[in-house]
């Protein structure tokens, strides 16, 4: 059974990225959204562009989370 954690802070997102073995982002193409696998290095670049105090809403993530860690799978978006 894997644990499921919603990530509401940039610090929590960074910690989750350190634990994750696989990272997916939810990319938007027009009106379509799709989960795409990216490397941890690419995910780190995305996270490094966020201010430490940033909120999910400020990052245009209107579900009020930066992502979800499910075991070692990180879903960003």
C-alpha cells in the first residue's frame, strides 16, 4: 500500500521530488490536458523557477496543490 500526499508548499514539492523515482507533469495543449513523464532533472528546473513562498494558485494550479506524491510517483500539476 503506498501513501498519497498532496503537496501544498514549494518545500513539500522539493522534498517529494527528492523521494520520487518517476515524475509526471500535467501539460496543457490548448483545451486538452495530458500527463507526460519527465526526468527528475527537468522537474528540478521547473521547481527551481518557483519562489519558496509561492502558492499553487499563483503558479496557476487551481486545485490548490502543486502535485501529489503517491509512493515514489510524483504527479506535478
